[in-house]
C-alpha cells in the first residue's frame, strides 16, 4: 500500500486560494465574483489594504482592470491575477526593505 504524504505548504496554499475564491464566488448564481462579491471579498479578506486606500473609487477601478473579458465579474483566473499582483507588490516591498536580496518572512 502506498503511503499518502501530507500536502506540501505550496499545495495547502493553492487549496486555500481555491477555498477563499469559492467562499465568495457564486452567491449571485455562477462561479465568479460579481462586483458585490468582489467588494465583500476585499473588505473581509484584504481589510487592511482596503482601509488604507484614500481614494473611494480604487476598488471599482481594480475590478475593471482585473475584468479582462469585460463581463462585469471576475473568474478564477482574473482572481489569480489580483492575488499574483498583490503577492508581487508585497515581495517587492520585502526585497526593497532588505535591499540585499530576498528577505525571509
């Protein structure tokens, strides 16, 4: 019998991203984030980011920019573009602060 290994940290992170997307998506009928669902996600899961925004229109502009196919909602790939962009910005911030290469979190 083959030994089943525990998921790796990366696998757990992927599972978490899928679970978070599914938690907020689809309440309006399909497996996408409507504008209302996107705002709910941002205000709940990324509250610190949202509260630090001075411009009240920033979330609307983010949604429009992320909505590549212009259907008024975000599918999982468009959601991943958001997560990837935020991760890149955080990484850049950590590297800039360390200024000697990658800084461990």
